[in-house]
């Protein structure tokens, strides 16, 4: 089986997954398992892989997502416990007093929290800061949860240009320069992007207001009876589980968990494991009550975890290849690959079909294509697989490597957290109670336009050539 056929099969697999999800034919976990498995069978029958190699690839995929699965489970449990204990009710009341019935204020606040929260460059930690804090406010004001995610992911994407963030470091390593050196080139674009994020937040708020969102808006009036019933049920539940006297402890515990997460000295799931243990012991001492709380949040945790396990199969079969020692690995600088991954073959197809006439404008072409490609390529494959090939093609047309890297970093970063190939995206949609397909539908065009505007700004400044 030729590498071209393997690449085509990879694209067909991605298309099948996206179409199936968009048509609501199945849940993401099943789509992530079924279609890559079919691809695996075809690759075995075609002689590209053996059965043993497919098993090794899937095992490699699980190795890269196991830690995130633990993070999923314990983060859901932790924030579930904090919600039950009533900590977020107090915070929500304070936020509501601050923004009142100002829908635009809520969307702008979402963007600002995401900008601040993503200073550490960690997607998972940012989602875990932004979503639990803002989701109850969005529900109370009848605002769409997809708007919350869109405001957050655009802010996270532009902050992802920091030199310690993954994409910038990867691109810098391919260029053979320091990440800080690449970031200096990106600073004007990043500043412009932050302004654009806040402008988008205002626009998003105006859109929500026109829909009738707000404490006293049209949607609030339409759902008044439903809201009253929910409030009564919540009050009854709150009386049983709320721990108002422990608010200070729970708030300090939450800050401690987030601080450990940002400190990044431990695996990301460890702070939440410690947090869950402390929260259960202090808030719900009887063993029977602890079991009740865990069972109460087991459903959402299992759903999120199953989605990630499915993504492990997807990542394994598509992203992993084999190095010269026969070990399943992701292609990176310094690692010689004996058998290229499916994604690497997909990258090869893209580079081979780019018209020669576009060679002189390669940075702009790849910049425009970056957001759609983000749905099919994980971060490693995109920067370690595609970027070196694009640089080689650009050199044949006299195009410098730096503009190509800048276009790929800026435009791909905007789409990082709408990609199902990024585990943090699955975490964000899970805790926001949004289907991945709905998140992509609501955000894709906005993100694409956002990335193109940032790219055009880089052209105006002379960072990218026309």
C-alpha cells in the first residue's frame, strides 16, 4: 500500500468522523473508536501495518492520554464537590452583583479570565479555571454555553503564542532558534489579537442580548416557570449538601489546587486527586455521604473519560508511527522514523498538491488552510510533520523559513482548542456540557476569520510577505 493511499484513507477517516458527529449519528467516543479501527483493519489488509503494530499504536495513544483521563475524572469530581458544597453560589452572587444584567459584561469577563488564566500556556488548566466559574452565570442569564467556549478558546489561542506554550516551542525547535526569539517576532500580532479577542467578546455579548439573554431578558421571561422550579429543586438540594460554614476552606482549597496546577511541578491530575481527597474528608465526613457524592458525579466523569479513551485510539492509529527501533512514537526532531504515521502521509499529500504558482505565497496559503487542517492534525504532527516539509518547499521558491513558521504558529494557534485532536478541547467541552460538534459548529467560522485577520495584520506590519 502506497503512502499516498494511506494519506487519503487518513483524510477519509477524519471526514467520516466529522460528518458522523455533525449529523448526531453517534457519541464522540464511538466515532473516535470505530472509524480509526476500520482504518486499522484496512491498513493491515493492505500490508502497511501488521496486527501487532496496530496494537502497539493504540497502546501508544493510550500512553499519551492516560494522564489526561485521570485529570478528567478528578477535575469533574472536584468541581462537582465544590458546587455541591455551595462555593460557586457565593462566587456567582458576587459576579452577578458586579455585572448585573450586563450580558456584554459577562462575555468580556469570560475573555479576560481566559487571557489571565492562560498565561501559563496550559489549555486544560485554563478550561478548569474559566468554565466552572462562568458556566453557572451563563445558565442563570440564559446565555449559550457555546458562546462561553468561543470567548474562551479565542483568548486561549492568542495567548498560546507565549514562548513557553507548546506550539511556539515546537516551531522554534524546528527552526533551530530560541522560542523567545520567535516570540519577539510574534509580539505585535499577539497584542493585536488580544484587542481582537475583546472586540469579539463585545460582539458575542451583543448577539446574546439580541437573543433575549439576561436576568430580565426575553429568554428569562419565557423560562420563568422552569427557572422557578429549578431554583426550588436547587434550594432543596442545597439544604442537604451545602456547607456555607466551610466556604473559606473550600475557596482556599480551590486556589491551592489551581496554584499547584499552574506551578507545574506535579502531573496535572495530582492536584485534583489531592483536592478531591481533602474536599470529601472535610465537607462530607460520613463514608456513606462520600460514596453518594462520588456516585452523583460518576456519570459525567465516565462520559468524559470514555470520550478521551476513544480519542486515544484515534491518536494512536493516526498520529503514531514507528522509529528505527520498532517503537511506536510521534515524529519529532532527532527521532528517525522507520515507518511514517498516517498523519505524516496526509501531510505529504497536502504538500504535493499545492500548486507551484502558489509557492511564492506559501506562508499565506498555509495560513489560510491552518484552521481547517487543525481539525485533522494534532499539534505535534502539525509542527513536527508539516512545518519541516513546508519550509523545504518554501526554500525551493526562495521563501524564508521564518514567515512560514509565523503563519503556521499564528493561524494554527487560533484553532487549537476547537480541534478534537487536542485532549484539552475534549476536557473543555465536557465540563461546559457542550457536544464537541456544537462547539466546532459555533466556533469554526469565527476562529477562521479571526486567524485570517491576524495573518493580514502580520502582512501589514511586514512580518509576513505578500
